[in-house]
C-alpha cells in the first residue's frame, strides 16, 4: 500500500496472531507509521488488524496508541482512546500466560492514559504523568529493551512538547530539563538496537525522537553533534548508499533535514526532503494521507535557501501553496495543522525577497482570501505578504525618488502592521508582533532613508525577538537575522563587529554560506589573510550547488 517501510517491528515480538498473515503485515505497517507520527495511517492499519484478529491484544494497543498523545498531538477523543486501551487491557489480562512480559508492560502502561470521557488532554495532564511513570518504571525482565526505552522517552517528551530545556532564548545555552535526562540516555542507548537484521540495526523511533530532543538552538552545542551519527543512519540506511531506513514513510525520511539544518549539511537536507516530498505526493495520489506535507516542504525551502539554491527553493515553495500542503485530518477526523502551508503561504515571496528579487516579489499575485485557516496562519501570512511587498516597493523606489512606489510601499507597510498585531500563535512564544514592525522599520531605513544606524538598531531588535521565540523547525524567521545584521555592520565599515556577528551566526547555522562569505569579506577588510581564505574556501564548499552569485549576506536590505 505504501512501498517499502524498511525493517520496523517490535523487537522479539511473538504476540501477533499467526492465523492471518495479513495481521502481521498490517501491524508492522501501522508501527512504522506510528514511529513516523502518521497517526491517521497507523490507525488505518491497526484498526484493520483488530477486524482480522479481534483477540490480538497488541492490535488494540496499536489503535489506542494512534489516539494517544505525542509531542505533536493531544488525545482528541478520550472515549475512542478509552475503548481501545480498555479492550487491549482486558485481552492482556485474559491472555496473561500466553503474552510476553513486554506486551503486557506496553499495554498496562498505556492504560494509565484512560481518563473520564470529558477529560481535556494537555501536556500537564496527570494521566500523561502516570503514563510516563508506568512506561519508564524500573523492571527486571529486560531492563534495557529499546522499544520500551523509546516509548518511555516519547512519554517524557510529551510532558513539555518542543520545550525541553531550562530556558527558551535561542541565543543562550541551557541544560536539559532534569526529568528529560533519562530520555536522552535511553534514546542514545536504543539507537543501535533495532530489529536485528542489519549490522547496526538502527531503531528508527529512537532516532526520530532523538533528533527532536537534541536539535534545539538553546541546547548545549555538543548535543546536535551527538545526534549526527544516528541521523546519518536514518538518512543512509546504515550504509553509504543514501538509502533511507524507512523509504516510504515520508516523515521519517524527512527527519534528517531537521538535524542537517543544525549542522550545516544543507544540501543533504534538500536531498532527503526531495525523497520525503515524493513519498507524500505518492500517498496523495493513492488516497492515503501524508503527515506534515506542508511542514516538509517548508523545511526543504529553508535548507535550499541556506544552500543558495534559489530555483530549488522556489519550486518547492510553489508546491507549498497548493491545498495538499495545507491543513490535514487528525486521527479523530478533525482539521489540524502540523506547521502547515497551503494557499496563502508566503514561502515564494519570502524566498524571492531573501535573494533580493524585488520585481518578482511584486509580480506574485496576492492570495486575497486564501490566507490560511488555522491558528496564527491567516495573520502571519498576511503580515509576511505585506512586508515583502512593502520592502520590494521601497527597494525599487530609487531611495524614495519614485513617489508612487514609495507610497505603495507605505500602504503595504500599514497593512502589514495591522496584520502583525495578531500574527502570533496563542500556544507558542512567537514574537511576530515585534519582528514584522522591526523588519519594516529596518527595510525603510535602508531602502528609503539609507539611515544605516537606524536600520542596524531595528535589526538588533529582530535578533533579540527571534532569540526569545520558542524553538521550532524550520526557524520561525525566514532568514537568520544575524546575517543581515552582520551585512549592515559591514556596510557602515564596522568590520570587527560584523565578523563577530557572522561568527555568532555560524555557531547557530553551521557552515552557512551567507555568513561564511560575509565573514570572509570582514576578515579581508581587517587584514586577516589566513582567516579570510579559510572563510572563503568554506563558503565555496557550502555553496557548491548554489544557482546564484553571492552578492551580500543580506540582499533583502542591500541589493
């Protein structure tokens, strides 16, 4: 139904009924989808196994887990979860002698999520805490089972989704929250202990979770490097053929793009995102539901922009404006948005703006009513479109001498400010209400007034606002703002401050060609011949697949 889902199974699993071979096939398909957070497709498979083998306790557990919380989902329908979890528990109790300790452990722990039908699930739910306590409790039959370790880590991460460190500001480094230290250790220990059919036997669920846990910019700098080898396993299938471990599960093939963005492997991120895009489009053509299709496309675009690949970024940005990249159906049948894009997405114009293609920004038709339909998206999309158009009009106004373009830019700026006042996600710390006004002020100061001191100050405000954004991937600002700040510092002749700014950016966005070339220019001005050549050479390597000539680290403000 999907293509190859690789070698995914519960380790030493002997508790799937053998009377119908399709039960085993569908269970393993469901597990692969569960590991990749595609709960709609995992539910499709697990529900079918319960029809084929009604007495399969693990099959009903799979249905329950498809309704259970993870770092991206809450329990939307407590009743449906309760029915599946209770059925699994009753079957496990009645089959106590036949079932393995592991199966009984998984089912019993999951039953801790059973709650009153009117319970509203959230990250601070007492039932989530009971679930993680049960899943992570010490036991003696197999104290280091990698499947249980991975589910334990998942349950712990679900207690504070996307907020794993003892501070948010991405410009600072914070320790892991204390209760998540065991999650990190369990995941690192589980990476090489998947189903034993390959030399390294990678555990795809452990790798998936480990990437999310170790990628944030407010994590200790060493963490992203600890995740690199596991990520390469997921990307290359344990060898050097770039054959992903789970070729037909779009979200798992997409996941290396997260870590690669953090360690400077932008072209590899584009490669793996290309495969996951193909996976997702295949699902759509087969009336199957991909997971996070819009999010995957946005990750592709972010990495392609970092690699200087304008045309590749634009191609996927246009796919991100299609309805298929928008909202999705949840396991309960509700409309949900997993960092979705869709009609009204500003990915195309923000990409054009990043590369200083101002006339092409203005050639893009306004989406009018297609601004998005979920959470902060309508206001964010409007603000992004209006900002891009304002900046483009100002850039093309010949420093304000073209009064028509100046006025059109000012009109767009007014509409951007109106939208930016509500361009936030009430569930996330996203400072768009600061970032868009400050970007507007910086763009007008640069393109109209050529007041570089003012532009620099406004960009400093953008940097700070972005730093205190909660970490998500792709980054919540369409370009690394320190790169533009470094470029403006270089513009005013402060090469020393510019070099420091580019070097700080390179700690966050490793081997970014934009900052490497910027640092090379600053080092050359400062007479640092050896450093200049190193930065220049590394920049050439970083942009070896680019399709544009490097002009500035900030074409958006300096073209």
